[in-house]
């Protein structure tokens, strides 16, 4: 009983085996984070310059109007979106398409 009491009163000691196990786990975590970071930085496609994307409030929450190339040109030239004029005009200008305001 005295031996158990003494053992419980002393702090735990980290032996060589425990230190090695913790070092291996930390090393694996670091390698995984480096791999994920490299993947995140190298994957994905670059943004296209001829795209128009506008997020706006809708009846069911947020909605998005998105188009690239010829579709973006039609969106900007249509004049069919009177409630999106403030957001659509700068998006069309960034994409290089003429904006036609709703009539």
C-alpha cells in the first residue's frame, strides 16, 4: 500500500519510448499539414478574366448569377436584371463586356 501511495504522489516520468512515440506522431502531423498545404496551393484552376459572377438576395436565401465567355456577354447585354444593376455593372466592366441597363 505504501508503494502505491508513493507512486501516485510522484509525477509521471517520460521514458525514451514515450518521447519517441510522441515525436513520431508530431512528425506525421507536420508532414500531413505540409502535404495538405502544398496540395491547396497547387490545385485549382486560375480564375478566368471573362467571367461574370454576382451574388444577390433571393426568396430562398442567397443566389448567384454566373456566366463565362459568350454567356457572360449575353448577361451583360440583355438588360434583364433590373434588381442587380449595382452589382452587375462592375462585374461586367471587370470582364470587359459592355453593360446595358434595364429599360
